[in-house]
């Protein structure tokens, strides 16, 4: 599912949640892959973190920005113990 101008914030949250259920990614990688603006990704990230639904898996170089960043997921099975 790609982001469009008519996509609501609730839909953006669902897109990001399902995207991160199957993989790990940084904010920038999520924005590029889904088409959701990075600022919106950050807002959704904060909401999911507050709800305990988002996890930081590891820190490494982002494939989009080439900067150090946290890789995120909504799948608790992908979190390293």
C-alpha cells in the first residue's frame, strides 16, 4: 500500500505498522519505501513507541541516508534478547 495525499494519519499508521511487521528499517527507509513523508513517519514512530508496539532492533548505517540510525520493527520476534 502506497501513501497518497488522501491517506489519513490512521491509514499511515497501519501502513507503517504492517511494513515493519515483516522487516526492520530506519525512518528514512520507511519513508522512501512507503512514500509517507519522513515527518509523518516520526510522529507515527513516537505513537507506536508510546503504545509499546515498536521496538529498536539494532543500530547501524541507514541504507538511504548513510548515517547511523536505529533499525525498527513492530514484530517482537525480531528483537534480539
